[in-house]
C-alpha cells in the first residue's frame, strides 16, 4: 500500500513550538473538522540532515485521515486512510 499525500490547508491550535494540533483541514473542497486525534508521532529530529515531520491520525465525519506537517517546507499534507 502506498500513501498518496496531497498538499492541504489546515487550521491548527497555536503551538509554542511548531504548527500546533490540527483542528480542521480542507479535503476535496470541504472543511473537515477534526473530531479526535487518534495517534501522533514524528520522524527526524534536531539534526539538519533529519528534517522534522509531524504526523497525526485523525477522525472526522468523513472517515480517518493522516495529516503530516513538513517542517522544512512549512506545509501540511493529507491522505485519506482506506480501512477496507
């Protein structure tokens, strides 16, 4: 299974370091409220060669999604998780 992340807009709660927790995101032209953050993790770290990537598995009324924040690009991406 290959993940197909797409750039998206995310509104997040203000964070003291980083983008903060996602509250809603734009998916296929409609805002999806984040009903629950089911899991979160990260890759990378403080070393320049290991850019920090934050991941959030979230539930919304439309299903489950993976949101990731690429710190180097200051950009959010989304992927709809297929649970079938």
